[in-house]
C-alpha cells in the first residue's frame, strides 16, 4: 500500500507544472493580441477620434500640410500694380561749392573788422579796413611824378614842331631834329611808366579795403584789430564757405557707372534726396551734377557729386548724409510683400492660392525691391493671391485656411455643446435615483 501511494505522490507536481505553463502561454498570447489591437487602433483611427496630439486629432498639423491632413492657417496678400523708382543709395559727405581764405593783398595795420563771426556775407562786401595812409602818400607821389614827366613831354613835342618848321626853311640841321624826336619818344615812355606806377599805387590803396570774394558764411575771426597783416599770412583774416548751392560727394559702385552714364548722356536730370543718418528725414532735394573720370582701384568705386540748393541751410559742410539717387522709374510693376517670395533649390518661388483653398508652387523672377515689397518681373499676374505667412509648412496642393475662416464653425459647435449639457445632467440625475431605489 505504501509502495502504491508513493507513485501517486510523485506524479502530482508535473501535472501542476504543465497547467501553469499553459496558463502562462494563454496570458502571453492575450497580452500580444491586446498590444496588436492597440497598435491597430492608434494607426487606423479617424480624424477627431484619436488620441490627443496625434495627426488629425486636434494636435499640430502634419509636416508640409500634406493632403488628408488638417488645413494650415496662412496669411495671404494680393499682387498689385505700382510704379517703383530704381534708386542708388550711398553715404555722402557735404562739401562746399566754394571755400576761400580771405587774405589781405597789402601789408599794414588792421584798423577795422566789419563782419561778425558766422555772418552771411555777399560777394564785394567790405570785411576789414587796413590803414590806408601810406598808400595814399604813395599814390600822391606817383601822380606828381606822372604830371612832371607829362609836362616835359609836352615841352619836347613843342620844341620838335619848331625844329621841323626850321628844317623846312633850311635853317637848322637835320641832326637836331632827329635828336629832339628821340627825346619826345623817351619822354613818352617815361610818362607811360609813371601812369603804371600811379595805377599800382591806386590799386594798393584800394586793397586796404578787404573785400569778400564770394557769397557765403564767414567763419571765426583769426586776427584782431591793431595787428600787422600781410599777404603772406597763412591763416588770413577769415574763411568764407559757400552754402548755397552746396554739393554732396559720394561713391558709385563701378557696376552701376554704365547705368548712370547712360541716363546722363541721354539728357536725363537725375533727382536726388539727401537724408539724415536715420534715413527718415529728407534734408533737401537736388540733382546729379558730375562724376569723376576714373575708378578708385582700392574701393572699386567712382566719385560723384549731387548739387543741392540748400535754401533752408539744412546741409552743413563736412556733414555725413545718406544720398538716394533716382536712376529711373519702372511703370506698372507687379508687387508683392517681401515675405511672399521664397528661395528653393530651383530658384525663387511663391505659393499661389487657388480657388479651392489649395496652394500651388509658382517659380518667379525677382526684380527691384523696396523696404517691404519686391517686384515680380515674371511668373505672377496682378490680382493673384500669394501666401505671406505659414508657408514653411506647405507643399504642392496643400489645403489651407484663411485667418477667421473657422470662427463660425467653432461658435456653432460651442452652442451645440451648451445645449446638450442640461440633457446630459438630467440623465445622470435619473441614473443616480434608480441606483438608490435598487439599494
């Protein structure tokens, strides 16, 4: 009996082991089936019923705004027509049309200064007075010398006439007549020299009044009254700078020189504007004046000048300004915002909005540009709509929505949710009452 009981005790553990293995296998298969079902559910869900954050389930749109995904909200602009000027901008320096250092032309003591520092003076205006007394004496001396020599010349001429009369009567030798004629010519030369010396003395007397050679603004006074001044003074008496008209010098890139020369040779008056350093305020309007005859090999530019009337004295010598030179005007140019034009592997392109609220890629050729707009030389027509914002998530044929297009739908959905809320609350209250009655 004992021997029969032992085999039965040895066979029980293997049966339990096989049973546990079967249960474990069933659990593993069930777990794998559950994971497979979950994966299928996540990958085959319809838009609006998936998990939060998945494509098409209220999360962010898929990359590129592909077909079948949610529409991308974009900004649009309409291509319009406008006249745009082709300009050349550069940094320039204001230079006076004429600058002169006023120096005395004779030496003497400075008696009067007849100008104020910073005053506007006119050409021919007396600026200073030098002591004229020594020059007045020199003029009197030259005049006396001239008068004495003129009297001697007159006497010599009378004597020559008498000699010629006597020679006609054969009462005098011809040698005496020739000698007297030579004396007359000698005295004529002396009188001419005296007249030149008198003129020089009168001119020096006039130089005692220092005259303004040009019209402009006089600078600070260099010499005070009582000082001895002379033509050799390097600093002179003052400096006059012509302010109206005034020039602005700037540099033109050598690649733009042919365009400028073509307009100038065609007789065009190229208008220019002088702007302040912030490029916001216009200081004055002028015209292109001249251009240098050679290229600076160090900078690759050519110097040019623009002349301004400067009637309001808004330009000052040695001032730095921004020059905007208008070369020509493009008529009826197709313009779009700068943000609408994008650059790809095949060049510039824009996203054009079609009537079915999808976009298409359109290659374009970029033209002239302003601060916020760019010209489309080819590839786009006036009136077509282009994408300006949100284009980074788009591809060919992508579906888009305009700002504010889904507002009405969201408002209607919110109203429906508000209307169904009381009914849902009433059903919950009834279920609670039924549960309490059963208990």
